[in-house]
C-alpha cells in the first residue's frame, strides 16, 4: 500500500509531466524509488546564466508533504545562498515550508530566487555587494573569498557591460 508521501509524489510527477514549469524539468531518478528526484533548471534568457544547465537533486522523506525535501545543486553554482556542497539556503524549503508546495513550485521558486531576471538581479546584487562589502570588508575571514569573487564578478558584469551603456 502506498504511503501519503508516495501518493503525493505520484501526483507531483503527473503534474510536472502534464504542465512542466518553464525552464525546469524533474523526474524520479528510478522507477523503483519515488523519493529521490533529479531536476534541471535552465539559465533564464538575458541573464548572466543564459545557456546554463543546472542540475539538482531533491530527496523527499516519508513525511512529505508535511516536511520539505532536501534540495542540493549537483552542478556548480556561485550564489550567496548556495553552499559549496550545493545545499540551498532558501526559506520555502526550510522555515517557510507549506504542504501546498509541490515539485513545480519548488523548482520555480529556486529559478526565480537563484537566477533572477536582469532587472531584479541588478537591484539585488548591487545592494548585496555593497552591504556585504561595507559590513565584512574584503579581508575579513567571515566573508568568504568565493562569495566576494562571485559578487564582484556579478557587479562588474552588470555595471560594466554593454547592457548598461549609461555607466
């Protein structure tokens, strides 16, 4: 007999196959185990991630949908909310989880949060860059060098590229 988690995952699989979210795909790794999924998010057009293909692994527990899945990037992603092991720090898969979320909403939220469109990204990244730089500074050990490099690269790309000729 199927558990509530298995029934819900079968429903999520049917939904994502019939109406996949734009720029995302997901399915169980094997037909025997519905609790481990592989997902792909494509880098949105007109962003620094355009053309990128980013893999994720979603691991669901027996208590899904009451508890969120564990989500980890399997491909390398440079983002302040993605740890070096690929684990994602995002409220809807942690503290703000709700059983109304499904695989499609999780992937869409990750796509919007990690890979925002250019205008949103411009505002978010420039504010984050200056905030982190002013608070932690370049030499402080709390502010890791990879985050500094990532934010500096993003800042340089956005404000010194041909997309922003007013600089």
